[in-house]
């Protein structure tokens, strides 16, 4: 299995593979060639079966993180998946043993679990209702709300400012 930083990166990139661009929802894994390239760039084989399970994992994880689906709904993604110990001079490490087509999906679920345990409450959807991206809040105060301050944060602040000034004029 990859190190925790790589796992987090895989999880966040997978969750964020359905962005909204110019007001239109996109799916970065919908094009077979782009999906194959994405899979291979993240250690996958690029097969259609792997993509099917990866998209199922992405969709389920997005709903779990948004709170619209229980975590137990991820169980089918871990069917026939085990973790085996490997002993080396550096100590014990764990290797994922999963059907080849389900390995990336299982890694994404395990990355989600690791983030939940090590950074509780810090994986969340962007607070902009028009955005479909997710963030891992690394701020000391755990109050980050937007996927990007430059994009969503500025938009939401500008909207609130406009609404306040408009409300003040109508009073």
C-alpha cells in the first residue's frame, strides 16, 4: 500500500474527479482514454473492470463524505479484500490482497478510513453549493470551508457582501 500522503492524494483526486466547470458538471473518468491515463498515473492497470469499480467507489465515497449515505454502504467495495503482514528489517508493513480490478477502489476506501481516523472531521465537501469538490482541512482551527479560497471562497464572500449591501439598501 502507498504511504499516507499518497493515499490522501489518491482519495482527494478521486473524490474531485467530478468538478463543475463553467456551471456544468464534468466527469474526468467518463472518457475511456482519459480514465485509463488517470488510472495508470495512480498505479492502476487501466482496465475497464478496474475503472468500473473505481467509479463505483468514487460515487459511494462522495455520498458517504456528503453524509447522504452510511459508511456501511462501502462494504461491497471491500469484498474479497484482505491485508497481509510483510516482515522486513524496517518492521511490519501491510500489503493489500485484492482482486486486481478492485485494488484501486479498495485503496480509496482504505484511504478514506485512514483520513477519518487520523484527521477526524477534516474531510468535507466544499461549502459552495454549486461546487462538487472536496477538501481535507489542514488548518489549525479546522474551519476551512472551501475547496479553494481563490475560487469558491472569493465567490461566496462576494455573494454575501452583495447580499448584505442589497439588503441594507432595501431597509
